[in-house]
C-alpha cells in the first residue's frame, strides 16, 4: 500500500565493504543505501554484530519517522 505522505522506502542496496576500525584493524561492514520517497540517498553502516535484518530495518524505520517529524510536524505532533 502506498504511503499517504509519499515516504515509501525504495531502491535499497546492500553491500559488504572492508573498513578500518579505530584500532587500525580491518573489519567488514554492511553498507545499506536507500531512498525514502524523493529524499536520499541515505547510507547506514553496520558493523558485526549490528548488521542483523532487525537492526537494519529498525534504522530505516527510524529514518522514515524522523523525516515525518521534519516534513509533517503538524501531523506527527
């Protein structure tokens, strides 16, 4: 069902990439890039063990909720 405010999540791209941590050690991270309606691209980076589907979906849902509060403050309170 389309989002009534036009904030549909789309064009989700997920990739794994190497990245150095603060200690200079190489680690693999999950990079998620996506659009919300006409806004984006947004990019979130998750290191293991935070790269679970639940945590990734939660991060995207939080981004959408924040956009609603910014774009439609009268509706979201």
